């Protein structure tokens, strides 16, 4: 009789002492890949009240490449083969006499995060209004020099036009590419129509400012009718890189 009770007890003891099977570790996705669409390069950017905002205004230039001489935020990933880039924005409270706001595309880096190459629109103004738009190209000046060489970039104005846009008012900008032609539209009016012979549009997009506070309401990037990128800032999609400082003991 004892035998019948002893055998189940020994089996139970062996099973309880045996190690449990190890679970396979899967790859844990970074929150950056799942949620974040934007990366702050410089300035005080945040997402608040369904807006992507830069509320600092004044800048601290780094003098490495153009975007680091402004308060800049760029997309986390490159966008390929887009035919239109649309955004709505509002500029408030000029800090100084000359204000500057840049919308950039085809942001590319020859190495890691050295974002030298880009095309962009720069809106400039004074205390009362924005009065000029420049279409420009910027890149590394001497590509034989090291990436961290200061003041080694150029800005070439390809075209410009006088405008009249008010502060503290929402404006819409559309950059579209069709049949070797670039069309720049502000508030549904064609401002510049220029030749564009690039085979494809590839790179990051971004926004920059100097001496002005910025509110971005919405961003939309398409390939014809296909939506490639959209953000209305209802979620916090901004990644702010953290820096680790090493303290040396004397």
C-alpha cells in the first residue's frame, strides 16, 4: 500500500525540482521606432496642445553645418520617392529684427548624423511680417576635410521672391514635384515654379528657426495619392537624444 503512495510523491518531487524551460528572448522594439517620428537636433522643441513647438527663439550656433546654426528638428527616418511635402505652421513673437524659418527636405548625411546635404525654403522677415522666401541648397563645402571641421558648409540661393505673411496666423506650405518641375505654394498660391531634374526625392525632412517661435500644426508627405508620412501631433512623437557626460577625477 505504501508503494502506491510513494511513487506519485517521488514523481511530483522530481517535477518540482527540475528547472523550468527557458523562454526564448525576442527582440524588444525600441520606443523610438514605434512612436517617435522626429528628432531634436537643437533648440527647445516639444509636442504640446497638438502642436510641434519651438518656444525658445534665440539660437546658440554650433558652426558645423547649417541645421545646427538654427533651432532644428528633423524626421527620424528617410522618406523615399515623395512627390509632395505639405505642412501648416504659425510663427509668433519675433525675438529680433530679422527672423528666419526653414522648411527642409532631402536632408542627407555623408556620415552618421552630419546632416550637411539639404534643399530648403527659408522665410525671412522683420518685426512686422515675413517678407521674402528663398529656395536654396546647402552642403559640405570641402568634402576632403573632416566632418567635424567648423564653418565648412555653403548656402546657395537658387531663387527667391518677395512675400507678405503675417505672424500669429496659420499658413499652409506645399512643395510638389511633377514632370521635372518644382512648385512652391503658400496659402494655395503658387509662389515659385522652377525646374527640378532630380531623379528621386530621398532623405529626411525638417524645420528650423532663428529669432522666432514656431508652431507646426500638421505634416503630410505623399507619393502622388499614396500617403508616406503624416503627423498631426496628437501623440508625443518627438525623440530628444540624451547625452552622457563623463566626469574626470583630478
